[in-house]
């Protein structure tokens, strides 16, 4: 077998005319020309590999950068108060008080998860968890935001089983509680499911680490799994090109995960941090060693020298270019001072983790990589990792959107008699997007670590951070692609508002935001318009709510053929709660409490679950949103929770009041008697609107009878609209949900309908 | 009163077990798989997790760890040993308990609040329960189906060594609904469900009274404390 000889810098200088496969690596001709200009020569094949992955859309944010800047600009002083690390690092870090900090981020793994659902989803969890470790934090929870194709499409079961199995396998084996997430089904995601993964970690303030290669002479150490041939070119080829249904299979480009190796790596890294043995640790994700070396060097103050022959390989036949591009999982790169190298090695050996010293920090300002004794890379690392191309892509107002917005749900037939409304109620309860998700969530461990105060199906997940004081955080993520299709600006604001509301319902105070912006091709000017509007909406809304975006991810090219997905900006909100003991669950568990509706209902059925499920309709304008009102609602619920007045609080969103009531009785099997006449009268509307409208800034809460006066007084003092609309009723087999003068449904029937849907398709 | 919790590579519930021991009133002692030192503990917990990534068979590699030689020796001399989930799998692989654990019959990982019946309250780890008391503790596993040959099952049933049995539903296809067993002496107990996740109000399984308020698991640990202090 003849050994592949890497292209050297000397060779590149001597053979300027050599043709290079830049197009196959995903680079455009002008990008290739730019690389030649930067280097003053043609790139070596290793340099070309590095630039191609690092300049891919996935790694460089070249189409989104000019828009994302506003997250850093639309900030008030209050938004900076708790921000320890903002955008641009591996994950944002938020001060939650008492010397504790939380770091969190959501990221996409969409394309790999369609090709190889199990490994794609599993390594999505693994990748985001490594981001958290690289900040110096212990990962403490994960969440997933999943969007699949139509539930009855034969291919959907393949993707669902793989994705859920992969998340279950990897997350459970890592020992991280899965505390929430989203699962939606819509034909727009058929050939392009969305698999977003969120991880969150906690650390003491003094343990914060940033990954950069500083200090001349410090060692660059690669540790963890060996480098293999999996995921080569995944970053550039997979994430930056949309699927062509006729193309050759791209299976080998998906990485393979080993959660056991990652679990050991977590403990090993935490012991290294605790012992003060590392200057910083950088995770290896997309673009592997190319990314880790160029980012570490760019963020440092000098250069870096790396001997690529020192990389431990799973497959000795890998070429230098493949080693640079490999996305083998469960690897980390540390910067270690020479004095601490022995102690570092001892800890790594204790955990049976394989390690090799690749090189060291230099003062040259260059990233130099040798292989086989020859220089194969010599670049300014900033040109690779930071100063990549920036595009101002053409933007065009969609030709179709005026007609879509004009097609309001107001023309749809509305039921008026109880029997028909009862049937619609149950149809919605059983619809794929509103149905019980325990078929999926029963495969996730939320007990491990013993600090889970709330998890699915509560509005937010909640984790105790400090066992003594009870200090904790709450997290919720939301996105409504249907709203965003109607109006991406409003849709993004609505996603933030819902996550904000969900966190507030738990009793926590929202403090920070992460986002995963899933869109179609940026080369489509209409998609670019959607992206522009969504980012503007999210940025404006964050400023109004005074909670900063701390980090996130953009995923473009989510489309099959020419058909982009609905714009789907997933927004995660992190809240702080002084004592998790005061958390508020989203469903009631006791008989005889009063049920109150907070907020005002309007007829807002455009884009609603009712319009989609009952009429197969999507058109009009999403619900109106007033963020000042949302803030008022949040403050009200937080105050009431603080005074211990609330037995439950549940926000109203998809499916409106009807769905919130269904979830509230189904959760613990405790029924309710409710009446709508006061709502109909005060807000002036019909029964369909009262039940199914998706007006914002609303919630249902339950309050013990003895606290009624206090609670209503609190609402009135704050000027928030409140109506007593029912009482919680008995439990057991006879329990019912009675909507007076409209319909009565046994709780058992709600449960049966809600729980049957997912098993019907997937069991 | 010191109770050791062994950490293997891939152990996940080791810190939870330590917390449970602390809440029960004893001192948790961290033990390391690669050592031979049991640090003179009065009892040992083999925690849940995926030791060695469950490679080969669940618990198989861990059962050959250096420290397991000491655990086997001590268990045979009467030291109380509790194996939870992956720890139960290790006890079986180490032949301290009979039978085996295989993939759940439905093929999926399952996490649920599980009712079990304590059928033998004469072991070191169950004396604080009433005989046939029904309790709820979390269950979470992918390979929790208990199997044994017929002669072994007959012996377990005949000698009253079936310590815990699933009630209401069998979550993983275990033969005879077996959730956990003990040895003849009653010092070695293994079960698939997780008592260490039901020890603290607010973080345990749901009960009819309040969400996450179940604390039935705490009595596993108070049982062994009472046993050792006698």
C-alpha cells in the first residue's frame, strides 16, 4: 500500500497551478480565490480542508453574522448585570447569585439526524454537552426540541424511533436528566426533521474557564477518544448543503457516538478543572482538530505549533487532511502549562482516557502544523476561525405572504352546539402536536442527579443548584413554526414570549435567552427575509423583556429540494428561582381549589391548533403580543408564587384554554367544573374563541379557597384582568371535566384519547 | 456508621446514593473501582449507571474490577451489600446473586414511578418495611428483564428470596414479576428500581398527596443502619 503523502507548504509554493477540489469541499470560486489571496499562494490540501470546514455556513455563520450582531447591540444595562459571558464563546454564562453561575446553549443537529437518526441525535446531545464542559461547568440537564414530518407518513416512524432512541441512549448513559423539550409533527419537516439539543451546566464563579491558547510554551494536549474516519467533512458537506433526493448517500459523513467515553470525559475534565491543571479546554465538534486548533489559537495571544503525527488514530490509514477534518466524537483539547503536565497526565490516566501532546503555544502568530516531518499548514489562525467570509445575501419580500396573511381563519366554520365542540375538543386533545408525549419522554431519565424539581410535562424544567439554599433555575423552550410562516417577526417574538411565560409560571424569574434558528436556504432571498425579520423580532423582544441572548446556533439549508421548512426559531429562556421549594407545577393535584383565568381573550384563531387540526388551515396573522402585558403577568405569578398562593399555574398557548384545561385534569386525574359565561360576556366572543383562541398573556391558576381574597386583591392591585372560572373537582374513575352548559368529558376519556396517538403510530 | 458507594467508570447514580445515605443518617464513603480498599465501611452500595458503557453485558466488566474481589469476599463474610440497577447486574455477574438481566421485552429504555411489593422484610436492607408492603420508587433501565432457569426460580420462590415484586404492571418482562432478590443470608440484595431516587421530598416519585413527594426509598438505608447498629 502506498502511503498518502500530504501536500506541503513548499509544494504549494512550487506548484501554484495545481487544480484543487475546492468546489467538492463546499467552497465557492470567490472564496477559494480569497484563500489564495490571504496566503499569497495556493493552499495546501490540509489548509484547504481547514478553510473549507471553517468557512462553511455551519462554522462561520457567514450568511447570518450581519444579523446576529444586533443581539449584542440591542442591550440595556440591566441585561448586562447577570451576564458573565456573552455570545461568541462556547456557551453563555449567567450569574444566578450565591456565587453560582449557569451556562446553557441550544444547538441543531438536523441534517445528520435525517440521514442517520439514531447517531445523528445521539451525537447532537454529545456535542452540546461538550460545549458546556468547555466553560468549566458540570452539565446538569438536557432538553430536546424535535420536529418531525407528518405523523402518518411511513418515513416518520423511522426518524422518530431513531432520534428518540439516540437521545435516550446517549443522554441516559451520560447521567444527565432530560427535563423537557418539544415534539411537533408537520409535513414541512418531512424531508428535513429538526433535532435541536440543549444542555445546561452549573459552576462556581471562580471556576469559569474560557478556551484560548495563551502563554508561549504551554502544551496543546488532545485527549479522549481516538481520531477515526467518522464525520469527515460533516460540517461542510452536511450542514451547508440541502438534500437532493437523488444524490448518493451521505451516510459515512455522520459521526458515531460513545456516551460512556463522554461520561468518563466529563468526570475527567471536572477533576482537571478542580485541580487547577488546565488553562482551558476546547471541545472538538464540527470541523474537529481544524476548528479546535484555529479557535484556540485565534482566541489566544500568540500562535500554535502542532505535530499531527502525535494524534492517536483509530485508523492508521487516515490522511493528514482527514485527521484535520475528522469529527470523531468525545475528544477535547486542553492547554496545559509544562509544570502541570505530569499532574494532568496522572488525572487522565486515572480515568483511563487516552492522551497525546500535540504541540505548544508559540509566539509566531501563526498556526503551523507538521505531518511526517513536513510543514503542511502555515496560516494566520484568525483568517480560518474568525475572519471568514461575510455575506450580505439578497433579501426579498415573499411573493406569497400577502395572500397568506389575507386568508384569515375568520371565514372558517365554528361550532356552536355542545356536542360538536366536545368532539372538536377531543380531536384536538388527540392531535399529534397536543397529544400526550409520554411515549417519548418515558424513555428519558429525569431522576438522575437527584435535583430535578420540575420536568415534562410541566411548563418548564427546573433544577436545584444548591442543596443547602434551594437556589435553582428553570428552563423552557418554544417555537411555533406556523406563526413564523405567517409573520416571522411576530413569530419569533411569540416564541420568546411563550418561553418567558412558561418559565414565569414555574415561579422563576427569566434572566437569559438562547436560540437555535432553523431556516431554509440562505441563498433563497425569501428565506433570507424570513431570517432577517425573525432575528429583528427576537432582538427587539429581548430588549423589551430585558433578557439577553447569551448564545445559540443558526441552522440553514433546512429544506428538501426547493421547499424550505417553516421558519423555526427555537427560543430557550432560563429563569432563576431562589428556592425550588416554591416552584409551581402546571397542573392541579387537589380538589376544591378555585380556578382563575388571568388575561383577556380575543378571537385569535389564525395559525392556531384549532385552525390547523379541525380545518387543515394556515393563514392570517398570528396572535397579538404585548410584551408589557407579558411582563405584568410574569410579575403577578411570581409574586403569588412567592406568597405561596398558587397550587398550579399553566400558560395558555397551543390549543388555547381548552387544551390547558385538558392537560390540567389529565396530569393527576383531578377533574374540574368550569364555566365560560363570564368570559363570553366580558370579552364578547363565541364559544369557539373562548375555548380555542390562542391569545397571549393568559394563564390558568388554581388557588386554595382560603387564599381567594388575597389572590384577587393581588391581581386587582396590579391591574391584571382576572376571572374566577371554575373549581377543581374529584379524582378517581368518575372524575370529569365539565364545561357548564357546553359539554362534560370523563377525565379517563381525555387521557385515553391523548395517550393513544403516539403509540398508535410508533409502538 | 459508614456506608461505601463504589464509583466505576460510567457510574451515574453514585452521588445520588451518597445523598440517600446522608439523608438516612449515615456517612457516605466514596470507593473507587480500581482500588482494593473498602476503607472499613459497614455496608456497600453498588450504584446505578452504565459501568464500562454496558459493553459485553451490563455489569460484566465491572464485576471483574479490582474492588469487586474485596466486595465478593466481604459479602461472603456477611457485609451488607445493595446493588441498584447496574449494581444488581454486577451482583449477578459476580455470582453473588443468581439469574441474569436482559433487554426489556418491549425493547425500549423505560423510566417510570414503579410500585413494588416488599415480600421479604428479613433482609439487611428491608427490615424497616412491613411484610408485603407496597411502595413506589423510580425505575429506569433498558436491560431490566430478570431471568433464571426454572430450578433457580423455584428455589428463589420456595426460600422466600424474591425480595421485591412488580405490582400493577411488569415494566420489562421479568420472570415472575421479580424486581429484586436477596441471598440466603439476607445481606446481599439486588433490585432494578432505584430507592436512592425516593429519599427527599420534592425530588422523588409522585404520590397521591403531592407531586414528587415519595420517600419510600429512604427505608432501604435506614434498614441497614439499624442492622449494623444492633
